[in-house]
């Protein structure tokens, strides 16, 4: 399932009988892009560089070596510890998320290689319950970190989340401590953790593993923060600065290390992995990437 901003076709397009659903309009530049071209460009608008949301499997395919990814823990799924019901029962909502997203949970985990370097990877997907972290998500991410420790390889986590999953209450909040403790063991093993923040990374995810990376990377324009801007504004009774909670704002204030386009992510990760973990691969021939530089905030 791919997210598209449905464009308004001009009368000339309608007269040519161009079917709707084939084009996407960039919300920044107004550019109309053919959906097939947009998908091939990892959902990044060619001219403006605007990053549309992207599914976890599509993101993984764009990051790792072809055919190298092996998924783990597919059977770890959400339970209903609180028997939670609002307008619908929680298990019914889970079934709906599974059907709409085609995913078993809000994160996909596994092992893959990036230019020959093996990594443990966890990629969140906002389409499943807004990427909210419940017990299953926390367990899968913890296992991904522990897998990195066991195999003595780097760990990469890509975050896209609205925060903790309210339907699981305290069981969800416990995952903040659980994942952070697992990262502590990764650090003790002197293994690198690269955290990639995408739109959005908020709530309990931003307050735990997402901001604990040895290197913290964000995609351009990513929304990053704990509470929402409106809540902060009403609580502090202050006018928030322009660009508040964007990747560019956080980079300017030293809260993240780099801003990297999705199109450059694979190359940048290669450079970082070589720099942080090259001693683990002294006997392997790893593809050489161009030297990297920290992207300036626009």
C-alpha cells in the first residue's frame, strides 16, 4: 500500500481522458509526477526533493543489497492484554491494519547487507496503527538489537511512529525501557547503532530508542518530537519558532547529526558503517563509497 496525495487534474487532462490515480502532485512545488516514476524514485519528488511516506518493504529494498534481506520474527504480533474497546474492539482494529497495510505488525525486522556489510535492521511502518509501539513492536525491535549483539554486527532502526500504542497501556510504555536497555547492551558490546528518523517520529519512540543512536540521521522535512506542537504551545503559552520540530530545526540546534535524502541513504550508510565498524570486516572486500559530509540544513 503506497501513500499518494491525489492531485486535482486540470480540465485539459480530463479532456485527454487520463485516468485518475496515475499522477501525484507535490505539495511543495505543485509538480505533477507520474506515480510509476515516483515509486521508482523511492517516493521522492525529483525536482523539489519532497519525501512522500514510503512502506517498510519498499524502504528496505532501497537500502540493502538485492536478495540479501531475511525477515525474522514475523509471528510476533499484538495481543489484547487490556481487552481494550473504544468504537471497535482492539483485535478488530489489528485485523483492519493487517488488511490495509499487508503487514503483520508496525515494524519489519531482519538481517541484510548494505554493500556487503551485514546489519540487523528494524524498519517501522506508519501505515500499521500509525506506527504505534505496542508490546509486539517493542519485542521485535529488542530482538533485532539482541540479534546484532549475538552476531556482532551493527544495528540500524528506521523510525516512523506516532508513539506508544494507547490500547496496550502500561505494556506499551514498558517498551521504552525495554528497547533502551537492549541498546545499552549493544553499546557495551561496542557495536554501532544508527538511528534513522522519518516523518513522523514522535511520542514514546522519540523518547526512547529513536534518539539513542551513535549516529542520528533524519530525512529532509521529517517531523520529530515528543508532544505535539499545539500541546507544547498551549502548555508553555509561548509562540513556537518557525520550523519547530522539523529535521532542519533539530539539526540547527544540534539534536541530530545529519540530514540525508532517502536517495542518498544507502551510500551514506555504507560510509558510516565502514567508518564505525571497519575493523569487523578486515577480511572482507567491501564496496567503497564516496566520502560523506554532513548535510547542511536548508
